């Protein structure tokens, strides 16, 4: 469960993702976060043992949209539920406890076209 306290950051200026070390996760590092997006690990791994982070685009086996196409979701933090959830065109849903049927396809920063079916 120590993975739950891992973070990564998308750098808007340099267009790259990097991992934060524990000592960097501090609210006083304002300059670090000003042009960046900080994402926390959910503490879970997908079916390929890849850590699942906020802003990851995932596919849950068998999920389909109203057209019968594969339904991709984004991992989000819900302040109301105080939990990681998945958001898709059908709304926000509880993240499944069993992540063996989830696959991380990318994330919304490095792979912005994933949700368009590209």
C-alpha cells in the first residue's frame, strides 16, 4: 500500500512526465506546481501490474458505451466521496476493487487523443 503515496507530475512547459520523490511532495514547493499537474497513485495496479494514477485513461474489461464501442474512463479523485473514482461518458463511478480487469492505456496529458478513440 506504500504505492498509494507515490506522485507524478506532468510538466506543461516541457511536455514531459516525471516522478516526485517523497521530499518533493510539500505544499511549500509552489513554483513546482504552478505550471504542472500533480497526480497521486491510487495504490492499485492494473492487470499488467502497472500502477494506476489519477488522470490515467483506463479500459475496464467489457465496458461499452451506448453505441456498443469500448468505453474508456479517466481516473479522478472525488472530494465528495474521498476516494478515487472513474469518470466516463456515463458519469462518475466507483473504481472497481478488483483491478485485474482494468488496463491502463495512457494518461490525459501524454495521450490526449485516447478518449477520442484515436
